[in-house]
């Protein structure tokens, strides 16, 4: 089940990005840029993508801790939420 959720989210993100780029610039340029990004993604080794993912996750947790002063999801105090 988790596979299909992730697949759906990634497909939706790709479609949204494609729609945005085609609206923001000439469609042929958007298609070439998308294809170039696809080719670049194919050349990323597993170890590199794992390290990048770990660094992004570390950044998220560091930002969360500096903002909320904890990593506990039970004590999140968002300003303006009533």
C-alpha cells in the first residue's frame, strides 16, 4: 500500500512541475529541461542519492528542533493555531 501512495505522490508532483514549467516558459524549452533533468537523475548513484536524502532529512530535523526546541511531535506549538 505504501508503494502506491508514494507512487501517486511522486507522479502528482511530476505532473504539477510539468504543468508549471509549460505555463512559465515556452513548451519546447520546458520539455527539453524536463528531459535533461530525467537524464541527470538516471546518472545519480544510489550512494549519492542516499547521502543527499540523509542530509535533507538532517536539515529538516535540525530546523524542526531549532524552531520547536524539541523533536517530539506531541509538543508542537504552532503560532496562530487556535
